[in-house]
């Protein structure tokens, strides 16, 4: 029944795309998901050398060995991610995934497999897709690396944006596990986690711990945006 509903939802989305011209998530101009004018707003940090800007914490949260992102969570980037996550604008995964790949080519120190940070299965059913998986697919294609959806949320969690920084780590503790049959795909590999937004890094850290327990030799992460 749920599968049938998802097919109907996807079909309805395609019909809506045909009926209504697609537009830029940044300015609303008819055309590509990010127009030529707005796209640089989603790539602010892409050409910069690796490292943490002044005013932010000194490094990635343990056990991550590196954390990179493409732009602050504001302006064009905020509008684009909101459209991707909540308005069904899946086309945005392509330019945002390309930005992730460009940033990693510039700053990434390691990584031979990309793994998206998954939403809970209930939320995936509601949306019909997982935005982090779409972003990871696009980035992996550009980087010519495998993308493996190796992680699962083993329990539902409160959305992190509803919690203060102190409670976020507790909220996602032990919330992730490696899917059955995926252990061999991460064991012995340097994994790069992919997600849409990072704030404290608690979700990425919890995901990294699950991968390390499964035998990953190191875990880094990249996200489209960072919220202070």
C-alpha cells in the first residue's frame, strides 16, 4: 500500500513539473534549480583551502577526522536546502552534490567511499526520498567514488533543530547502525559521510561511531551547509 502511495506521489510530482515551469530556488527565476547568479551563493567555501574559519570550533567533533562544507546555512543555501527537503525539489541534489564534490576535491584529505546520513524510514516514506542519499549520489558520480547507503537509523529521534546544543548529542546517541550486509562495504575503508546541514556535528559523530564499530579505518564528513 505504501509503495503504491509513493508511486502516486512521484507521478503527481512529475505531472506538477510539467504543469508548472521549474524555477531557481534562490531567486525564483524560471529555469534551472539554481541560476547562474544564485549558484555562487551555494559554493562560497568551495575554492578555499581546508581548515576551520575563525569564530568556529577548532576542529571536527570526535571521532571525525575532517569536516568540510560548501557555504553557510543562509541566503541562497538556506532556500535551496529548504526546497530540496520540504518542497520536493529533487533537481537541487545535482548542483548541490556537484558543489560537495568540488569542495572535497579541493580540501578532502581521505576517503574511498561515500555514505549518506539517513533520515528515519518514516520520514523517508513521507517525503518519498532521502535528501542526503540524493546528495551523496550526485557527489559520488562527480568524484567517481562508490556511494553506499550503509547506515540506518535504528530508532526515531527528535529533529535536531528543536533541541539546544547540549541535548543534541544525547538525542542521537546510538541512533545509527550499519545495515545488514553492508559491513564488508565499509570495513577497512576510509568513509566520507554526506549530509545536508551540520550545526554541532552530533549527528555526524554518532554516524561515524557506528561506521567505526563496523570496521571503517577512518571517517570524515562533508555537508552542503553549516549553521553556526
